[in-house]
C-alpha cells in the first residue's frame, strides 16, 4: 500500500508524509515499545511503554505523532537484518509489514543483532528484498529502497552502545565492535546522501555512550534494563532527537481530541467521547467521598462523581495515604480543572503495587454502541516534580466480553522499579497526552463491562511521595 505524498504550496518538489502515524522496523529495541502481556482471561493486553522512544515521541509531541499498533509488524525481537529482508526469494514478513502499513513514518533500528551473529559490515554485495545476505549495510540498503519506493519517510537510528561493567554480556569487542561503530558512521555520513529527503539519521550515542568507563562502546549505567535495551532515562532523549527531525517534515497537524464540555458522541460528532462526564476535575463535575480504608492504605479528600478508586493487594501491604483533590491547576497553568491523586508513605516489598481511578461506562453511555464499533482511550496526565517512588502511570481501556474474556489497551505502561522516573521528574515533572489513537478494541455485542482506568504504579519497598494529575479522560469512537 503506497502512502500518499503531500507537496508544499511554496515548494512543489518537496515531499511530505501524509500522516503522523509511526510504524517500526527492527528488532527488540523498537519492539519493546509495544508490550503484549496476554494470559489467562486476558486474550489481548497490549501497551505502549514509557521505556520506549516511540511512546516518548507521541508524548512529547502532544499527540501530533502517534505510535500505531496496526503498523508495528515490522518490529520483531531477536531478528537480524537478513531475517528482516527475507531469504529464498520471498521478502521478509517484517519489511513487508512496514511497506504495507498505513503509517507514513517508519523509524528503523536494525543493526545490533547482526553483531553477535558475526555478520560483516559491508561486503559490497547488492541485496534485494527476499535475498538477504550476511552483511549489514547491503541488507539495510535493500530495506530502505523498499520503504522509499512505498512512499515512506525513515528516521534511521544508530543502534545504541552495548554493555556496562555490571551488565557485560552485551558488550562487543574486536572486529564486531569496529563494525558497530562503522555502521554508526555509515548512518550519519553516507545514508542521508543516498536517499535525500527520505532518510534522516538519528544518533543515539551522544545521550547514552559511557565515555569514562574505559571500554569503547559501553552504554551509561542505569540507561538500559539489561545493558542493551533502553529504559526511560535513555528512551526520552532518543525520542527528542527523533521528534526534532519529524517536526521539520511538514506533517499535517493532527486534530488532537482535547475535549470541551460538549465534545460527546453524536450524529454530528461520531468520534466524540462516549461518556459525557469525563472532565473530572473542574467545578462542572461533582465530588463524592473516598472509599473506606483498604489494608495499609488510608484515603482522604474526595473523588469525582461516577468514579471509583481502589488500591490493589500489593499496595495494601504498605503504609500509604492516598488523597484525592478536585479543582487543581495544571503544571502548565490555566484553569483549575484537574483531579489530583497524591500518595505518601511507604510501599510494601511486593512488586506491582498500584492505585487506580476508574470510570465504568453506564448503560446510557453504551446506548450508541453497536458490534463492530472501535473504541480507544484518551486523557491528559501529569506527574508533579520532586516525587519519589513511582514506577509508572498509565491510562487503560478494559473491555470484558463473551463469558468473562478481557481485552485491554494501555498507554504509558511501565515498571520502572529502579527509580528512573524519580530522576526524570526531579526538577520539572512530566505532562503528556495519553492518547490511544494507535490502539483500539473492537466491540462484538457481548460486552458486559467497558471501563477506563488511570493506574498509578509504585516501586516496591520505596518511600512514596507522588502527585499525579488528570483531566479530559475519555473513551472515544475510533476511526
């Protein structure tokens, strides 16, 4: 499927992406942005994670660029460039998925698994799709040629440094380390000239290379989960570099659905919010008492009318106070229309502790819905500066159907138990749009419950001092 290209009225020769949707082509580093934890009654449980650069591109762009689940088939863990290109005359499934995706923008990060596989850097061969070899640059050229022919725009990312003193197994040495550096040089200095205006080099090394470790090619401590895969502290600066490139491409502005009080589903607005009572923090919404205390969790303040608040068993094992406050201003100023959930105390040693703010769609909310409708979730979320003990904040849409089966989509999921978020919010906090536009659930008419949640996750055995704010929460029809 070729992607339509736009031209500038001022420069008729300049090609522009037709949309701000991002797919992916590569191995486990881009793939980790999409997590699938399906098990048991959860037949589908997908999340875009804050430990990935595509999620941060979406968040930092305030929803102008969207990591698109439907376009994510090009990223598969453990694959080499040969597997991506394909062999035996048949184009690989990954490059085929990227070419056929609806996304105009395909970030590529493809090289790192070639190194332990013993591939050469550039043997001078000419590779075509379906005839991959064991040399990295020829394989990469073949994939880029296929994407460019399909009208894609390609942020070409240098694969990050590998290994630390404490996580030494990913380290490279000798010829393969030289090839790793040589690929970086090719991406930065050669590739852009081969496909001008279509391939844009992204250097990940300035933000993550440990230049004082004594070993070339080491990544900074605490910047990865395992010495190879970036965590939150590394994903964000990588995303900022990608976003700087994307903002210069002239992508048509997406109408981000920050809703007003009347932005609801109707004949004239079929993609509006399904539930009208979603502006949960301002004076236009009512308040209700907090729930009764749960185990070691004490509640104070109030909750928005129509919403429930709950702390799971892992959270109840700690000693924490959760305080709800309406009519709070955003970190970015403006009217006081946010709902704030503050948590203080000490978490238990059990991983996975969390507190949720939930809205369940009523029968009236669901009246306009029919089988085949697609739903997604949206909201504005903030973490105030100076907090400690947060492992993540996400927005979830949960559909229960067909005899108790469950489907869930999440944006912002994380399990940063190392304190990475504490570092990230130390001085300025975070403010982002949790936009599930790249994910959706499809109704089949057997639904017994449709709910959305904001989930605040806590680090285990931590001092908790966390302030999370939210507004404009919505379940929306998706196109």
